[in-house]
């Protein structure tokens, strides 16, 4: 198993501090028929699963799909990601950007106060 796609989401509002992680795992399956020397099959299938819970606590795991083709796994991954984003979760990049924007707003506010006090 190897994680090939991953999204890390966070939600903070009031006393709520949650995280939600979405993964696509790649799994290789090999099949060999003992009765037929020439028969050998290899297949790659994908699993979509999520871990979630309060940040800093033990995470819960839920599986969204097992042993599916990549296109189906990707569609499920995107669907879950869009659902969480629509509920107010932020990606780690979006969270960093929001923090930067908050810092800039605070500095602008302080600069205005200083100008008024001149």
C-alpha cells in the first residue's frame, strides 16, 4: 500500500478544533495459477479512506471505497473534499493564507491607530 493522494483539512470555530484527512491508497494484487504455468495477472486497485476527529486526539477511520479503479477513487476523493470545503473546512494552505490575511489586517489596524494618535 502506498498513499498517492492526500488532503489535510482543518476546521476551527468556537471551541471546535477538528481535522479531516482524505487519502487514496494504491494496492497491487498479483494472481498466479498453479495449474497453468503461463497464467500470471497483476492488477492495481485503489482505496479511499478518511481519518477525522478533534485535533490532538486519536483519529477515527472510515473507508469510502475499496478496491476500485483510479478514476472512481479520484471522483470519490474529490466529492468528499468538496463536501468538507463547503462545510467550512480549510486546507492547510488555505489556513496559512487565512492566518497571513489576519496578520496583515491586524497590522493595518495597528497602523491606522498609530496614525490617529499622531
